[in-house]
C-alpha cells in the first residue's frame, strides 16, 4: 500500500452514486493558490431542494422552492464563512459554531468538541469541517464528527492537521457510498490532486458527481501572493 498515493477527484468519486457532502482543501500545483471546494448531493426531495447563494465572502444554502421545504433544520445553513485570516467550510450549522469560537480567540477543535453528528437516525450523518489559515503560510485542519455506535449514543471526534503541499489536497466526505443506512466515511481524508486551473477543477468535480444526486458545487482559489479571490459556483437548479 502506497500511503502517498494521490488520486484525481474524478478517480475518487466517479461511479459512486452517493458520497453525500464533500470538502476538498489544498494548494494548487504551482503553489500560488489556496484552494477549497464544497459540494452537496441529495436523495430526497427535501435534500435536493437547495441552491448555493453567495453573500460576499460567505456562502449560504437556501431552498430552491420554499413551498416544498419539509425540514429546514439540516439543509439550510452557511457552509462557508470567512473569519479574519481563516476560511471555514463545513457541511452544517457548525460553521457558525467554529466562527463564534475563532472570532473570540478560540480554536477549531474546541468549537467542534461542543458539537456531534446530525440527529438523523439511522444514518447519523457525520459533521465534516475544515479551516484554512493564512497567517504563516497556508495550513489547514479537517475534522469529522461521527457516531461511535448504531444507536447514536456516543460521538467520535477526529481531527487532521496539514501543512499545505503544492498540488495536493485532502478530500473528506460524509458517506462511503449509498446504502440503508448510509455507511459513514472511514479513515483519513483522501489525497487529491489540485490543478492550477479553477475551471478545470470545477468541471472535473461537477462532471464526476452522480448526475441524479448532485445538487450544488462551490470552488474558491485564493492567491497566496495578494489575497485576490476567484470563485466558481454551480447550482443544478437556479432561481429565475
């Protein structure tokens, strides 16, 4: 087994009908950009009824058709928020928890120790999170909070910390594949190739996700030279 094996995002997700929600963080191959991507997928009508909306540096998920919203508690949240010299990306309202802690001098880890997996028995969907720090060169952390048993009585909290390497990203997602219940992601975040071109990376992710279940994708490249930002956003459904 090669522990340094790195896949393309296409190799990581193509042919897998349901990896759920996913976060990629890393650095472009030329070393000039910090990169992150966040996507959501959905199987139910409630989960599919969503779009990403940009609010300055932040991104919020809103219902595509408000009349069809069944339960907003786990589908409407801000997955991306900027806080000083950090960027926070998560798959739930723990984004706000991390933001509140970090803005007051707290840590990513302490914030997530106050949270647990989602209360959606029998899946117990994991909460996945990442934070990118730009203060002393690029570094980033990732986390997954998941149930320690089938009954959801305990929470296992796993944290991963990385110094950025050019051309390398780390990919964490909520599920291994489709199922009933849906099997939770296991192991360390996967090593993923990060290209220089934001459009190439965006198109590779979007085209590799299952056509029926993919909902929205957001990709950001941040210049490590001057802080300038380039974003790409794709919504399967768009407001007219």
